[in-house]
C-alpha cells in the first residue's frame, strides 16, 4: 500500500477510536463535527490522521476496521441462458433468474465443482425500488487469490467462465474491513489559493491526475468526471458529460445528470443539474447543435438528442449512436478534428468560414474552430456555410428551471453521477442518472451494488468543499458501494454530494505525489480531467 503522509504537511492529530464518534484532532481551524464512518459493526477501530497542506486546506486519512478473517476468495461463474431461462440466447452474466442459476449449479456439481446459488438483494434508493437483483453462482471458499484463480483455471478447462472475487467486495454490513479513505477539505474562510478543474493541454487526450496536478503546481488533486476511454466510443479523454472550464462550455451535458460546480476562490461550490442548447447561425438561418467537442455519431453515456439509439436518456457506460449529427469544435479540442464521412465548415478565430471540407477532419486554424455534420445534416450545413461568410456558434447552459446560466471566468463544472446527498440526507439517484440498465441487473450489481474504488465530492453546511477518495478492489481496502458512498458523505457532514468517476480512475495527489492506491494493475490511470487545489496566491 502507498498509504503515506505528505512530507511537507503539518500533522495536526492522530486519533484512534473504537466505537462511537471519534474525538476531533486539535487544529487552529476546527473541522466540522463528523461521526464515525457507518461501515461495518460499531465497535470497529477507526484511525484519523489530519494534516494541513496549506492555509485552509486539510487532508484527513481515515482507516477503519482491519482484516476480517470471515472474508474469503471465491469463484463467481458466468451464467448462460439455459433451457429454463426466459432468454436462452442471452449472453453469460453474473446474475440471472433463479431457474437458470439452479440449472448451471446442477451441471457444475455433476462436473465435480461444489457450486452454490446465492440470492442478491440490493437496497432501495431515492429513485430505485431495490429488492432482488437476481441469483449468482459461486464455487469454493479459498484463503488466497491464487487458490481461487487456480480453481477458475480448472473451471475454464471444463468449458465454463468465471472470475476470482473477494467476498469483502459484496457489501455486507457485517464486514469488518479494512477501509482506507482520504478526505481533502477546503475552508473558504482561510483559503487563498485556487480551486479549479483541468483537462490538460487539450480536451481529447488523457493525462494522469498526478501529471495534471504537477503541471499546475497544485497542492492537491483528485480525478474528476467521466470520460471516453475506448476509441470506439469517441475521442479518448473527451468528457462524457458536461465540461465547463474557465467559464467556457467545452462539452455538453448528459441529459440532466448532476455536475460539480467549482469557483476559483473555493467558495459557493455546489451540485447542480443542467441542460443545454446550441445553435449554428448564418445569414438569418440557424441549425440546432447535437454536441460540442466529440466524435459525431458517438454519444458516450447517452442522454443526448431525439433519434439517438438505443435511447436519448442517460445510460451509463453505454455509447449511443446517431447517424445524423451536427457537432461544434473549439480550439481546446486538440490538434486535429475527427475524420470520417460528412462535411466540415472550418472557422478562423473570427468565425469566418475558411474552408468547407469533405470528408471531415483535419487541423484547425490558430484560435479557430469548426462545425462537423454527418448523414442528413451534411446537406443542411453545406447550404448554410459559405466560404468567406460568418458562421456563428452559440451554446447556452440552462438550470433545472430552464433559466439561462452564464458561468463566469474562474468557474469550472465537471460531470458526475449519481447524486448522493441532498440537503444533508442520502439522496441516491441511479435510475435518473442512467445507472439502472433495463434487462441487465448484472451491470447494476457490478457498478452500484458492489464495493469499488470511489471518488466523491460535495459541500458542507459551512461552505467547505470536500473531496473524498476510497480505495478498493483489494483485500487491504474494500471500497464502497454507491449507497455506502452516500452514507459516508453524510457522515462527513456534507450537505450536498455527488459521485465522480471511480474504479481505476480514483486517484488523490498531495504534495506532488500520488497518496492512494489505484486499482488498475498498470498503476495510475490517465483520466479526462481532475480537480486541482493550487497554492495561496498571497
């Protein structure tokens, strides 16, 4: 584990408690009262170490619980659609109906594997009824990952598929840990630095949180919003949702999903839901935009326009498609726009059309942008864009009441979801935000129900911005489910909170170095953007 304190920081206190609310570390600026984390039984030991990184910024490391001898490794078998399945042709998944699970377990036992069937139930949230997700099939109880992996190899040789999993990731309330959680708190009463989001040199490429932090000379940082990872889903690094940087809208929202709103002075941080509209206008005629700074036809996390397939509603980790799109590009996108069939109007820094090219894609003039059209929209753009004429591109952000929002320079907004806490109480919104996949309970099981690394953000009643990372996918750090994340945010005193990108993206940097343990085997994952805390300006 890379759990270490920041060398240059001042240690304010180390607290070890067993049960009940922990005492607070003594410090010049008292933190808000926070209760013991609601993870595992109440008698678990919880250690908190708080350091000051710069005036108004503290880092609190929380370790709760210890190795739980009741937890073990097992093999979770992928369940195909069998003779008794409602859909025999459905691909193998972790969860299925009871009859399909029983059928597979019986076959495994005949093949010499001690299979068991387990019901999986999930808790209710603000917009999802919960209840039984399905049934899973597991084999064996092993003391090590190596032993479980050996059994998985034997399973595959018999014609089945599965994975080695640790039962501590299932989310049982009786688990005794351990959990490793880091908390950055920015107190605007003493904070004179900067709080901002950064996507790096250009929007479309990925950089690690450490690289983004060090490039800005930041005191601390966490990874931020969801982004395109697979080139088949768009341009890697492109935000998969709303992205506003220094007041400029550079990526459109996913439906009405929540976002984290930051201001460079560290004040008035909020969780908000926005929509948008965009227009391309010339000589009295205008066309509606479908997107900003993304590959036309590919809508990561969906939630775009009418005509998108399979849905125009948010659907997380799914790339919707639309053959007929109009997408604007700004200078921030990258060195070249995406290439492919269609038409592109290339604009100089004064919005004059310098070229209409087909196929689309290529370099942009210095300070210039473009508009790309595909399918039926190509003829619309061709009729509108006249070389030498002006082509105006406008985008408008709208709040949840439909009112226009004009972010000022120094305002950054990063995409997020689901919502976790509203008005001081858990308010988890996976259905609204596209984390409930119709007909695919296995996705919800893996992403929402099970414990994973998480990155959370929010604001408390005193206006403090709080950024949280929880390590996971390890026997040394179990991670958090989404409902557990909401309870953690509430226990940390947050009035409003949201989930940021997590899993292998979860990273916290302080004093120039990564201080958590990302779960990817390759180490720290390059991401789309990061939230940065920069040093005091005076």
